C-alpha cells in the first residue's frame, strides 16, 4: 500500500525542481515544516543526506535524478504509525514533470511501505503530503 498525492504548480518544472531538490531546505512549507535539523555532514542534494523534520521524522535521501527531476528518501523513524516499530521500508518519491501545454509543473509525491497498520499509515501521511504540496503551490503563487 502507499500514498499518492499530486498538484499542478504555476511555474516551470526547472524552477520547481530547484526548490524541491534541496533536501535540507523546506522553508517553502511554513505551514507543515517548522524545523529541519541537518544530521551528519552529507550536503543537501547528495545521496545519504539526513534530516529530522519537526523533531519527529528521521529521513535519508536515497536517490537524486536531476535530469528526471526526481528524488527518493526513506523515513527511518517517525511518530505514531510511521515509527520504526510500526513501519518497515518506508520510501517516498517526489517527481516534477513539465506540463508543456501551459509551462506549468505536475508534482507527484508518492510513498510505499510495509506495515500491519496499512490504512493507519495512509490516513496519517496523506494529509501531510497534501499540505506540503499546497504550501509548494502557494510558494509559487
């Protein structure tokens, strides 16, 4: 099971990617992310970069594809149903695609995991991803 969230952003794909690809900077999402703690010495757009969001979500950057405008990350530990005790193999993916019709962007945020509490994880994560994407849209408004 997993989450699927998407939005159309009124900006070209390269500009949106320039904002999203910095794994250590979520300043564009003031309504969701109040604190980003950089963990370790790996820089923000390199595989292995680590962060803790809002003192709760421990995440690691797994892949970065600048040409395809996509990155993947793991949630290594987190609150409630996404804690390491409840979830195994949580992988999130963020992709930015150009909408050629009107020079906007389609942003897709997906995630997959293994858990005995499948519906609880999606119920917890979907509103967060929805709010993140709305903040991103507002950032470019």
